[in-house]
C-alpha cells in the first residue's frame, strides 16, 4: 500500500476576487513544486465559474504533506485566501488505481 498522499481542493472566492486569488496561488505553486516531497501541484481555474479554483496535489508521504502545510508559502496562501473570504473544500483522496501514484 502506497503512502503517497493525494489532495484535491476546491477554492471559491467572489468573482471580483478571482484575480487576487490566482495571484496568491502563483507564489505558492512555484515554492510548492520545489519541495522535495512534491510530486504534483496543479491549480486550475474553472472556466465556467469565475472565482472557483481546483487544486490537485500529490505528495510522496504524509510527513512531506505536513511539512508543506507548515511552510511559509502555504501559510501566506492561507492568510491571503482568508482575507478574500475564500470557501475551501479540501479532500484527502485515494485514487482507484495504482497508476495514479506514477505521477
């Protein structure tokens, strides 16, 4: 059984805060991808609903994911999203097939 951690998050802000939310994610994306435990960190904008972003993350371990949560860039993202009154739906998910761990 793999210890890989898969996260899917849906972040929603008011349409007039969409650009600010994307800007807040920009720095976090770059820094997160540099983390040793990061295998994937992708943030996508919903093309049908302005202000909704979907985050897909894959971490090599729970320890690596926890280190990410404690990182300065993730904390800065959290503060920025809080100021934008973002709604968060964060899910720790398990892929149905082992091929997903080959990311």
